[in-house]
């Protein structure tokens, strides 16, 4: 039994052929970082390498995006807003990845602009505080503040109060924690979660420690550095708290979720375990698994990445029909 369709299976040879593009990028997220430095030094090095690669990007910032600020728990909180033409069909709170230590909302500009233009979503992406300078719970507090603002102001600003939350990698982790924090206040107004190759157990699932030797953007050493920067000095028991590792949370009343991951990804088991828990709790979940695909594979020039985008568009179309459930 496979976890993917025949069409996905037909893309595997091409997916394998581009894995050679990973070593250069791994210098940002994996073992290319100097393991001898302290967390602040290593985070700074990772940010410098990331900024250098970002400066070489062929696609610039979105012209549709508008920056605005709200009052956050740590001071002014920047939000990057993408408004559709006319009234929004829904509100999407987007949370960028980067191992909690790097990046910003501009990372999601292409996809967030596409969501606004093609699906009529009002998208708000958060410039949350980064570790190790601002470890847990700073980022989660910022995300919760943005979610509360969007729910409060969404109908007036964008013409909708139908709320969705999502992100990639560490952003998917923050999205699930944020949903768990606010779902009691949001109730039926939280209509869906889009969780892409996230990390949900900060003590480490089996694949975080050993992904079977498959080519990936991440490696165990880099993952542990990110986790330590985000949760410095925490014990394993403390990291099992549902607000830190959302895989341990009560998931029984979460909204419909799309959970996507590649088989090569060191976070593979996080998504598989999350999907299994949601299914066991009889929650609506679409578990999208892509073979021979590493962390961040939607950014690769492959048919597998296109298949992921098709799956994502189909999920959004379904969620935005009718009442969204």
C-alpha cells in the first residue's frame, strides 16, 4: 500500500534527479553551520547565509503586499498583508518557516500573493520575534496576537470572518500551537489548517534523528540547534508540553487540516504521527505524502512540486466552498 497516487509515483525519477541541488542549501539549515559556536553565533551565521541566498532570488517582493503594524506583546508587530479584489472569501494567517531563528514574512510573498489573487483570500503573514534573542514563548505570543487581531478586524478590513491558519516547517509548528491556543475563542470560526512539513514534537520523532539516509535539506544536528535556540535549557518533560510540542495536545476538535510532507524530510514522522492522531480522533484530515521529496521540496523545479501545488489548490477550493467545513 502506498500513501500516494499513481500520478505521484510517475514523478519519482525526476524528483530523485534534482536532489543534487540540496548540498548548497544545506549550508543554511544543516551541518554547514559551525557546530563549535554558541547559539547566537550559529544563528547569526545561518542568517547571513540565508540573506546571501535570498539576495540571489529571481523573484522580488510582491507589489501586492502592504506592511502594517499592530501592538504585539513585545511591542510593534509587523504584518505583511495581501488583500484580494473585493470582499475576501476567507482570512489566512500565514506563519513563515526558518527554524524559529531566521527569515521573515517576505519568504511567503509568491504563494501569499497567489492565494489572494487566485482564491480571494486576505492573507496576513507575521514578522514574529526570532530565537535565540527571543526564545519561546515570544513567537507563539506574537502569532496569537496576530490571530486575535485578524479575527477582530477581519470582517471590517476584508469583509470576512472565516479564519484559516497555516505555515511551513517551524511556521507549521507555530500555526498548530496558535490554533490550539485560540480555538476556544474562535470556535466554529476556525475553518482550516494548512500545515506543510512541520515539526510537532520538539524532543524528536524517529525521522528527526534518522531519516534512513535519504537526501534532505535538514540534518539531525541542525534540527537540535534550532530546537535548543527556541527552547533553551528546557528538559524533555518541559518540551512535551502541548504549547511547545503540539503533537501532545488534545486535537479532538481541530478544524479540517491539510498535512503535507515529503518522504525524505527529517520531519516526515511528525506529519505522519499528526495525521494518524487526527484520523483516530475522527477529524477531517488530508494527509499528502510525496516520495523522494526533501524538506522544502515545493520550491524545487519538479512535477512533484507542481503536484503539491495542485493538491493545495484543490484543498483551498474545497474549504472555500459553502460554509468551509
